[in-house]
């Protein structure tokens, strides 16, 4: 399903209100039929977006490894995020919490930013950036927007095997971030009147199991070990912090701003 065509209708997870899938193909399957899409890339894009918006900044997504990023940032009067090792803004949510209010920052990333770049083209009506930091706030805002008969698609970005264009690697941190949002969307998880699709229920259950030790789960995950190996335990802790903010980040005219 990489040719841009919409997925068969049975993949849309209708008639459930709350739906879950992975990556660009999952976004392609769910976006057009949902009233609202929540993107989840806990390590690190949507955690970074949330942190930047918490600081009062604006985030513009941009494709990864695109040579036009610097020109795009200049055109938008924004700072282009780079490597954390080089100083300045990067995908580090810890650092982005300290941005000066009003800063405009372009955040390329191979997963979350790429999904953002494609979301509207694939039919998403409204797009939020969700993570553990703002899981409940994002869920409550989304539920208010769609009304009693609306639908929400939660898309876990996942990672890539080997290279930025390699096959999708389902990432446990995104499963848990999506599950946190789905648990807040559907607190009761009632089987008799299910709001969550089976896919969404599985993500929700994974989060509920991991909730008492979120930092440990993220720290020991493949992505967490990668961050820790680079000395970025602070970003693991910042990304694992559950419901520490009421900020909701919504994509408006190509930029994530406080909703």
C-alpha cells in the first residue's frame, strides 16, 4: 500500500469511534474516514512538538533529509532544528521546553514529521500531536471536537529498520503513547458497548499494563537504549512523563500551535 491509493474499506475500522494503526500506511487507511487524527511519535517528534508548544513556540514540520529545509526555515522566519550535539534547537524535548516564547522552529524527523507532512494530503480533517506528556489533555480535547458520533484515528509513527526509508519497525514507546490517549478517550473500556476497535483496545491494554513503570519501559526499549547510549537520559524522562501538561498541539496552516 505504498502507491498512494486508499486502503480497502475493511481496514478503516468502522464503525468504532476510536481507531489505531501504524505509520504512513495506517494513516492512509484511517485518515480520510476519521473526523480527527492524532499522531504519536513519543521518541521524539510529538514529544518535541508538545514541549515546544508548552514553551509558547510554534512548530513547522518538514520532510527528513530534504535539502530545502534551510530555505523553508528562512522563508518561514523560523529556526531550523539540527543535531542536539551541535547546540541550538533539535528534536530534544528537554531543550525545547526552554525555548523563548514565540520562537518558530522547523522540526524535520524521519517518522512523525513525515506523517504530519502527509496527513492533510491523505484526507485528515484535523491533526493533533499526542504523546505521554499531554495524553489526557489531547484525548479530552479531541473528544469535545468530534461530538458523540464522531471518530478519532490514533496513528503510532513507529521507527525504521536500518535507514530512514527502511521498513516500519513498530516501536513500543509509540504503542504506549497511543494507548495512553486511547485509555483517556475510553476510560471504562466496556466490552458491552465498545468505543475502541480491537486494534485500539490492544494499544490501550498495553499502556494500562505499562503505566506504573513508563520510564523503565521507555528506557529499556530499543529507542530508549539508543538515546541513553548518546547520553540523553533526560529526553527519555521528559518523554515518559505522563499528563504533565494541559497543552494540546494542533496542526493549523501547516504549523503546530496551542489549540
